[in-house]
């Protein structure tokens, strides 16, 4: 009858109460747990009912465990957590203060940079204007020094401004469509003059034609990164070369991962300093006596921009051997499909000789030409080129000639190709870092064209097509290969061109030929000018703001339907694709001249299409009588002033002309477009070879109209052609002037 708790002494009332409660619950059939301090120790006690075989509760089982160490550990943990919470709160407070301080500092830098840029733009702008005035050599040197210093300072300010934007998180990417190939080539074009002044070769490695270059991203920021990497390569390289490469890492239907690398042969970076080059205000050589200037922000900014794009940047380098900085970024593909592949038929199978002492340049050109179906052959020097051409020179369609080579430069090599080997008609394209000299050499007639290094793939492609097609045209119609003598034209010409430089070039040419020229800067002004004044010809740029050249021509032709007039419109376009000529003709243009415009091409086009020559009225008016029926001077030049040959050509023309004209007339009556194009083209070539300018011009017009598929003007043109044909026969029938010649 005694309580189980009676034998226990020395326990606190709380423990005794917990024990009593546990025993009572266990006797009632429920388990119970309790704990507390017994003396200086912590215990945990669990109570459970003791049952007999019938399940009746007959007693209580109680088990006590000493948990003193666990309790002490929990107390220590709670104390540490409290300390950690206090430290975390203090850290957050410090971080907020530091972030606010950094933001204020960076915003101050950004505002200050903007304030500095305003007067700097004034300095740079005014020095540019000052350089355009008449200065003594000493004054020009002073002004150029001021301008160079201002440009350098502005570059530093721009770097600080970009850094401050990144620091405060204000830099945002502008995502838009861009062409990666063009972006790379633009960077190379921008920095090539700097590399050339140091005697370095800057090259862009072959980018395959199927490279997925039509992407979406911030082209401006990517260009900034590449300019910094290439600029650093030039700065830290004293001799050798810098090469820009692009490769595809991964390609999916929606995205393209690319790796862009800039390799140089410069001083290199020690391994223990390679990680630090991306830190702010850090250079490999941080001493006050270092050779190379700069703030040390360029690579830091580049790294942050690349990371903002979701990419990575790194470096591989060995001291004394050079460095390769690389960038890996995943770009989104453009929604539009890749551009249609270029027309390669004119290039396939053509043998091209590459003459360059630089192995990297030869490799790049070889890969580009091979990708287009050409058969490239390499020569490491002018002497080796002469040996190859002396053996199989007739097999080559074209030569790519580097200007600056040791021992024998490109100019001397080309001169010997002409003089020693007799390959006077072999086209030679000059590859030059010296743009002014190259332009002079092309103007002198020694080279077919000139390309600035590093050579853009698009420029190389267009130049190859232009040069090879010109050679093919000469081969097909050798009688017409001789250029017409450039003499005064005295025409009224409307020049529609929005680019100020192109205006000056064309205007100077036209004025030299004693033409009266009006200049307009857009298509609407051209339409209004034609409406207000009569012109012998219109030179129309295809791409102008507002109303472009195509739309302007359509509007002019629409208005001419009510007046019955027809002013010759000559397109001027930088495009070189096969369909460009057809597009020009389809909107009503009479012909087109490719940019850059060559004087002889422009003169011939104006001479052929001007209203005073090729579009004289049919009624035999006075204006008609002033058109050139037979150009004896042209015939003399074509025949080398050989009287016997001139008589033979005249006799052959008289023999074949009736049948040739009949074929043109028959195709016109039958509405046979392809036949009309062929027959008009063939008879036109014979007329121009003879010097029959008026008839040749009308036939050229018939050919152009037939190519456009619009045969409406053909009957009137055939009437003009018949009139000019009869006038020509009358001129030839007299024979006195020709025989005397």
C-alpha cells in the first residue's frame, strides 16, 4: 500500500510530479516520457505499462537515461546560433553600407566621365576641322599630336565609363540580328592600320561558307570585346602576326555556341599572372617603368561583358611565344534561314596563284579559294611565282599578289610577269596594306584590282567574280575589248547619290568630260528633277534614304507613259550578285555600273545610253543628225590604225549585217525573248567593233528591254534601229573617208 515514490528522496518537487504523472499514465495503459534535472545531472525517463498474459496492467516499467552531455551540447549550439545571427545581421548592415558606397562612387565616376566627354568631343571635332584647313607642316604635326592625344584620352574615359556601368549594374545588352562574319571583319578592318604601322600581319582565319554566322545578340558589345583583345595583341606584339579565328562549339536548331580566338606572337604571360590579367586595374607588368600603357580595365570590362552574355573568357600563353585569348558564347539563331549560298559557278575549277611570303596569309587564302571551288597554287616569293608562271602560266585565270615582300615586291614581280613572261592579259589582284599606293597602282593599269589586308571574304569573292567575268567577256568578244577613247561627252546629267564622297568622285569624273551636272541626295528629289528638266542621262544610286533608286525609277517610268519621253537611267550599285542587273532592268533602268565606279565603265555607259547618242528621234530631226553614226577614231584604235584591217572589217560588216539585222527583226516580230536577247547582243558587238555607236546603242537598249521581259517598247526601238541601220549603210556605202583612212 506504499507509493513507489516514497523510497525516493532528494528529488525536486517538479521531478516527483513528472514521475507521479508518468506512473499514473502507465498504470492507465499509456506510455509517457519526461525529463529534468536531478541534482547536477539531466535525465530522461520513459514510462510504459507492464501487462500480464490477459493484457491487464499489473505494473509499470520506468527507464531513466543520463542526457547531461546532450543537454550541454544543445545549450552551446543555441549560444553559437545566437552569435551567428548577430554576426549575420552585422554583415548585412556592412554589405549594404559598402554597396551604397560603391554605387555612389561608380555613379560619380560615370557622371564625371560624361562631363569630360563633352569638351573632349569638342576638342576632337575642332581638330578634325582644323586639319582640313591649310596648315604648315609644323602646324599640322602639332594638330595631329593634339588629336592623337585626345583620342587616347577619350579611350581611357570610355573604359572608365564602361567599368562604372558594369559596377553599378547599369549595362544592358541590346539583342538584335547580326552577322558574326561581318563583325569579325569590321574589327580587323578597324585595327589593321595600327598593326600595319608596327609591321605586323593581322589576319582573319578562313571562316567556312557554311558557318552559321547569322545570329542574335549584342554585336556592339561583342565588337568591343574583340577590339580590346586584338588591340592588346597588337600592343604586346613587336614582330610577327595576329590571327583572329572563329569556330563552332555546338549547334542546335535554335542556338549556336561559338569560340572566338585572338592569337598573337607577342611577349606572352607567365603562368602565375594569367589569372590576374582579368582583375581591375591590373597589368602583367605593374611597375611604374612598364613599357606598355593603359588603365588595366580592358580585360576586366571584356570579362564582365562576356559573362553578361552568359559566356566565358580565358587565355593560353607562354612567355616569349605569344598568347591566345578566347571567348566562348552561345548565341540564338536568327529566325530567318541562313543566306542563300553564293553563286560559285564562275569560280569552280579556276586555277589561282597565291603569291605571299607570309605562310598564314597563304593558308587563309588557300582555304577560302578551295571552299569556292578554285584550284589554288602557292608561291612564297616573287621569284617562285615567276618560275611557276614561266612553266604553266597559261593555266592560271588570276594571280593574288602581295605588295610587300622581301627581295622582289609585288609591283616588281608583276612587271616581270608582263615583260619577261609576256603574260600581259593575266589579271593580277594586288593585296596591300598600303591603301593609297595600291589605288595608284590599280589606276595605272598594272593591276586588275586591289584589296586591303586583312582581306574580307566578301570583298575577295566579289573581286574574283568581277575580274574573272571581265576576262571572260574579253575572251568572248575580243573585237570589243579595246576601251572606247575617253573624250568630252558634253551631256546634261542628273546625279542621284546620297553619299558625299561618292558624289564628289562621280561629279569630278563628269566635269572632266565637260558634262553639265545636277546633284540630288534622294530618290524623291531625283523624280522631281527629271520632271522639271530634260536630261541626257540619270545616274541613280540604288540605295538612298526615303525613296530609293528602284522606287524612283519606277515613278519616273510611270510618269513617262503620259509624256512619251524616255531618259536613260544608269544604276550605280555596290552589289555584285548575279540578280542585281536583272533587278535594275526590271524596274526600268537601262544599265548599271558597279561601285567603285571606274572612269572607263562610266564613260562607256554614258556614251552608249545618253539621249544624244543612242536615243535620237526617228523623224530625222536636227538632233538626230548630231548623233554619232560611225566613230572612225574608235575603229582606228580597234585596228591599231591598220588601214587594210579597217577595210576588211568594213567589208565583213557589209556582208554580214543584213542577215544579222534580219535575225534581230525576226525575233522581235515573233516575240522570241531569248532569241531577241541573243541576236541583239551579237549584232551590238559587231556594231561597236566597227564603231557604229548609234546603232550599237539602240541594239543595247533592245537587249536590255528584252532581258527585262517587257516587250512593249520593242516596236519603237526597232524603228529606231532600222533608221540607224540605214544611216550606217549610207555612211559605209560612200566609203571615201574609210578608204582614205
